[in-house]
C-alpha cells in the first residue's frame, strides 16, 4: 500500500486532526485517510453504470429489448478502420 508523508503541517492543524480523530474514535492516521478518501472520491461522483441503468429505466428499456438486440446483432467481428 502506498505511503504519503506530509511535511510542514502546522501544529494547529495537527492538533485539530487529533481532535477530529478522537471525536470519531479512530487514530489520527485513520482520520487523515478518511478525510483524503472523502475528498478524492466523493459520494456524489458520477457512476457510469448507475447512470446508464437509470437512463434505460427512464426510457422503458427491458431485458426483452436487450435480448432482441442480441439476436439481431451480427456475430462477425468488426473490420478495423483503415485511415489513408
């Protein structure tokens, strides 16, 4: 697992992080990990699969429609494009 070193952190910030960690019943390191996870991977980020499923439901696409598309699709591999 990667490690990160943070230099130049003020005493006040470190103290605030320790207090937050104590409030959440975890170590300072675990608190910093949680803060970084929340900042880098917000819960409200767009999830492509979820968005596509919602769009399919909104237009009324069903499993039967997908089956019909699968049956109509040509099984031959696609020909590569030639750019000349």
